[in-house]
C-alpha cells in the first residue's frame, strides 16, 4: 500500500509490560495500526501471536538512553509507517521505602533511571510524529500526595507531572501534543481481577489513553480514577509489597529496641 494512503500508526513502547499490553490491546481494538516496541524479541513474537488479526508490527528496541532512543528513531523511520502517536508507560512500581532510610545517591539514581528514558524517547520520537500527532505518557499514583513508605516513587511521579507540563508546552510549538495520563491508583492485570474495585485494569487505562488521542484541547496532565479516592493516599500495591514493608519496619523496630536495651543494661 502506498505510504500516502496508509493510516498513521501508534507506537507502543515497552509493549510487553502490564500497562504496555493494555495500551497495545486498546489501540488495536480502536482500529489503529500499531508498532509494538520492546527489547525482547521473544516477547514481541508472543505479542504478535496474541493479536494475529490486528494490524500489528513489532520492533526490537528501547529508549533506555540517548543512544538507544536515537537508534529506535532510525529504526522507526525505516519501517516506512507515518506515525500518529507514541504511548509510553512509566513503571515506578519497584521504588519502595522511606527516603530517610535510603542513601541520597540511591534516590537520585532512581529519579534518573525513571525519567531519563522518557526524556530521551520524547526528544528523538516526537519529531517523527506528523503535524497534530500525540505523545501520551502513562504515570501512576503518588505524584500529587505523598505516598507513605513510597518516597522515591512519589518523587518520580511528581517529577513526571512537571516533565509533562514542560514538554506539553514545547511540543505545541512544533505542532504536536504531549500529555500525561496520571493513574490515581495501583493497577491490576490486563483484563480483570482487581484486588480493589476502584483499581483499573491495564486495558481500561489503555482505553483512556486512546481517548486522549482525539482530545483537541487536552490539559498537559489528565488524572484518571475509576472512583473518587478518600483518602487520596492509596495503600501499597500488593500483599507481597505490604509484607516486605512490614518486615522492613519490624527489622528497624527490633534493631532500635535492641540498641535501647543494650544502652539501658548495666
């Protein structure tokens, strides 16, 4: 099919992740041609097998840094698809613990590891979008209200909100639009089985992201929740996460009690 008659494609970065799979499925369900990007070729083959009837292309690559993002942009140009949008989920779920319990350089490194790939990808992929193209980042909870016991994650999500606001203004100057879809709660799996009724599935998040592609006057940050949250600070994401945090807290309390006992002993 000649390039001029092709429908512009949607690029999904880190397509094998939980949110990535939701973005991919929602884009295909909406009838978009999709380019799924992931660093693992075997995972890409599995995604292609899961969607045999969709207009899906797969591309091995990542945007872990400037060099990777530059190479990815070159590879996307080589596909010959006009590009309508890029969808990218930011996974900060592994960032746990109190800030006071972690070295400062560890927290700074966590910020860099989470934000550098996003900024590198925007720098190199945004110019590939046609005029009016959309770039949607997907973030998680903790950016508006401090999340107890999740200090690094709160910092990353708050920084992501400001990054989106800055890039939103800069993208408008070149005829494109960038938005952050900020999910207010943890996420369950792709389709169903949420541990909490107000936790959205990855597919629901993907469907909301696809809606943003048609929003002509969208705000730089769009908050997404299935129901109003009260209180706004949510709990840990999983029973396993709660158990790890409980063990860490008990370890600190035990160490403090032992230290106090030794000091009080004659």
